[in-house]
C-alpha cells in the first residue's frame, strides 16, 4: 500500500492558504507526495512540502489520516494511505516554479471553491475549521468520481 503525506499551510496574518494546482486535471491540492523507505510521516510531510514549495513548515501537526480506495466496478484496483498535516508557521522563500505544478496563495474564503477532488474538499473543510484530528476513507472510481466517504468525526458545519 502506497503511503503519502501532505501539509495544509495557512498564513493567518494574510488570511491565505498555500495550494498547488496540479497540471493533469487543474485540481488544487495541499503540497505533498510519496513517503520514502524508512521515513516517518512528519519527516516525509516536511521534506515533500519543502521540495514542492521551497518553504519549511514549522511545527506541522498531524490533523488527518485517510485511506483512499480506487474501484473499478466491485474490484479494488488501487489503495493508499495519506497523512495530512497542518501548519500556520513557516520560513523560507516560495519557489517561483514548483516541479509539481503552480503554487498559489489562495484567500481562506476561496479555498473550498477551487477545483479539487471532492474528497479533498471534505478534508480541507474539516481541517480548516477544526483543530480536531479527522480519520476517514474515500472511495473513488478510477476516473476520480467520489463513490463514498466516511469521516470520523464528521465534517464540522
């Protein structure tokens, strides 16, 4: 099972969240990527965030652990786990060009309006509105249509 990490960085002073627009679908994500062998999750999240943004996140906190299941009919064709961190402090200079897509500081109130996978929208909503950790499973078709989602606790309203 593949393991990935990412980190949602919020600049509270400016009221913005750093997002990465991926070129394949034009969807916005939190910067992150695959864990390397022997790496622990916080180390991976910090490394991946730095590689994709040029910024060092200070004191990232684990806020979500998710299982993603891709199904073709009734068959599971892919499954991975994602560990999502949150930070509101950082240092460094933002890359002018990320190797993974376009970096953009998005106003806080616009984050959930950006094009993204529907499951991502659900965990972004929870993490940006609550300090509580969230756990969940997202089931998708192979063309990223959300089939089902279970979050514990459910997203705050």
